[in-house]
């Protein structure tokens, strides 16, 4: 019998703790502390949020890659012809299909794609070719059908399965001009998934008289049975190749978020999608995949990105800290997790209280000169600034803190409340907010430690928004519009604001911390108080561990890896403080039986 040493050239090694080097991937070792044999897996991945589709829809088709994706057709309450292109951050409009349809199939790339089959008001045999701008007619399928699958390129494609008035086994091959008959599937089914090329295709899942887990492999002539999926389902998203495939989402007897990987022989369970859904689209590879659209209890626009590596993401988490002496909401914060500052806010009346945090306990500091709520703040515990807010009307007062007492600074040009604020005492930024009788604001002002001057206006006027960063490298996110709330993120370069990736959860009266490229958003209100926490990397937001106490109108301080949340409101005024430890990565360890 071949030994482990003969395979790897070394004996099984002993470690007192799990190794941290990716060089150990696939190798077996013995953990002397736990008394177990373990290995580092390289086949696990994680889903992270991407930019939302412009049009939420189901039964659409996909093509391309994770950073150059294509979504087209589908159904809202009617059939749609919309095409959208993904650049790894946001979706933008492309040229419309000539035939609006759904339950069709797609393959190819973002600029050289193919769409075929589907349903209009009848089964369709239409084929269309996309050049990155416009769809033009290609050769028709021999068999018009819906709920079809396919794979390949624009000029060398395969179409298989689907539904006419019954499930079919038909396979057809495309040469860039016309379709010809190929070998039939072994199992007739519809709403199946497919990946690969015309001469090395993979078909899996689908619906017969129930969800199936059947997998079949195609060599360009004949379909043969492959390893069954762990979860029988239909309406999945898919990506990859015949020997390296990914299947995600779909329907069993319920909608699922389950994800599985195929290695050419067998399927293995992987980390689930954040949003369970069916009849979604997929694109990309097994290691860099894209899942978008679909249906939950309604059509969704959500996009998720899958990345597989030897490491896994460990979500950040909140733990309890010392409570504020004075419970309050609509307060401001500054400083760090272990040297924090809380000031202003409201109890049943506006407060001028200031408290200093040492990582465990809040103690009284010098009172603000003007008691007020809905103010903004920035800086450090001993060098802070407070500005704007509300007494009986919006105010423009600025005050500066030296670690002992507050003194008057230069007045803002525009008096307003529930504005955002970031920066330092001598280089502050105030943006957005609300003026009674006027409404939400886009105004931005910059402070130099003496006076405020106008900066570039927000593209989207809003109030009670979150912020992170410094005066010349800031991020503004979420907040309230004239009606409702938003998930919009904008970045400031010291002159102007530009759009960036949207938050996953639209909300108002949230808190923020960190920097423009490592931001943190937490809490807020949708129609109810939320505990949602998201981390920002300068491009996109990723969901992380929730606050222990869902609340809004809270304050924040610190960084993305060491954040601080305090005060706020749920059904009552809050004094709770929570400390955040940011997300991290770890190797995928597996204990062997």
C-alpha cells in the first residue's frame, strides 16, 4: 500500500496548533493539542455582495466572468428584453434583446455572447448573438423550448434539455450559423443547469416530476452519468467547466442558498449564498463566480460574488462594553475603541453631556456649551469637534474639545441637523443633513480649525447618513431621502463626490467609522431598528456580524477592525456600548475521521 510519505515525500507532521501557511494545503498533519488528524482544504469559498442589477428579475440568462458579466432577458411581471453589463462593481445598460423572453439560456462572454430558446407567449426557438452593443438574429433552434440550458461560446455552443409540452432530452450544437442534432441526455428534464464547452459539457439538477440531483457529462457525442449532487434541485445558477463546476441557489421543495462544487467526479458542499433564491443566473468560473437576479418571494436584483481559496472569511463580531452614564440618542462620537468620546444627543430633552471612554468605562467630561441633538462630530478624545445639530431649530454652532472643556469655534455657513461628519478638529468635513421647512441637504462644508468654507455638494441630498474617513478622503453612505431611505455610497476627494458601491441594506440614522477604504456601517432603521453591520473596502460592501442590540440614531467611533457603537434608540433610549472586532481570514481546517 502506498504510504503518505511516498505520496508527499514527507511524514505526517505534528503541530501543537493549526499551521497558518497556505503551503500546508492538502497535506495531513496531527494536532497534538486536540489529538486529531487534520488537513487544510483548498476547495472552500465565500460569497460577498456585489452591485445590484438595475432591473430586479427572475428567469434571466447569464454569460461572461465575475468582472465582465452579462445578464439578459427574464421576467418582472412581464417578459423583458433588458441587457445589463457588470464590471465587477456596478451593472450598466447594454443593448436590448430583439425578443423579450424568459427561461432561456446563454453562454459566451460579455462582448461575444449567445442567447437561445425560452418563452415569450409560446416556446421560442430564437437565437441571438451579442457583440457588446447589439443583439442580432442567429440560426433558430430545431426544437422550440423553454426552461432550457446550454454552454459554450457564441460560435461553438450546446443547448440541452428543456420543456415543450413535456420534458425533453434533446441536445443541439451550434456552429455560429445553425443548430444540428447532438446526442440526447439520459434524463429528460427542465430548469436544469449547464456549464462547460460543446465537447465537454456538464448538465446537472433540474426538474423531472420532482427536483433531481442527476449529473451528466457530454463529450460532443454522448452523455454519460456523473456524480450526483448532494442536494436535488432545479432553477440553480451555475458557472465553471465540466471538471470544475459550481451550482448555487435553486429550489428543492423550498428555495435554497446551498452551494456545491464539482471536481469531475463528485460534488462537495460549500458555503451558502447570503440570499436564498431560485431561477437566478450565473457566470464565471468555479473559483471566481457571479450569481445575480432570481426570485425569493419577489424578484431580486441582488448580485453575489463567489471566491474560492484555501482561506475562509471569519465575520467580525460585537461584544459588550461599559454602558454610557447618560442613556441618549442622536448623539455624536469621536476617538477610538479604547479612547472614545460621546457628546450631545437627547434623552427626553437635548443634552450637553460629554463622556470619555477608556475601553471599559465611561466617565464625565466637560459639558458642551450648547445642549443639542442630531449633531455631527469628529476627531479624537482630546482633540474633537462638534458641529451642527438641533436645539429648537437647526444650529450652525461649532465647538472644540481639548480633553477637558469645549470652546466655541467658527460657525458653519448652513445651519442643519442630522448631518454627517468626519475628519479631525482642524480638518473636518460636514455633509448632508436636514433643514426644517427646506428638506434634505446636499451641502458639504470644510473646516480648517477656524472657519468653514464650501466644498463640493453630495450627488444625492440626504439626512441622517453615515460617514468615514478624513476631509480629503471621505465616504458618505446610507441615509434618508425626501421620502424613504437609501443605500447609496459616495466618496469625496477634497473637491467632489463620486458614486461608489451601494450598501446591501438601505437605512437611515445609522453610524459609521473607519476610513474611505476600510469603512464600517452599523445600526440604523428601515421600517424597524436594524443590527446590520457592513464593511467597506473602498469599492464594495460586505455583510458582517450584527450588533447585539438593534438600534438607530446611535454614534460610532474607531476603525473597521476596532469599532465602537454607543447610545441610540430602539423602543427606548439606549446606554449600551458595543465593541467591534473586524472580519479576518483563516485557513480552511478540516478534522479527519
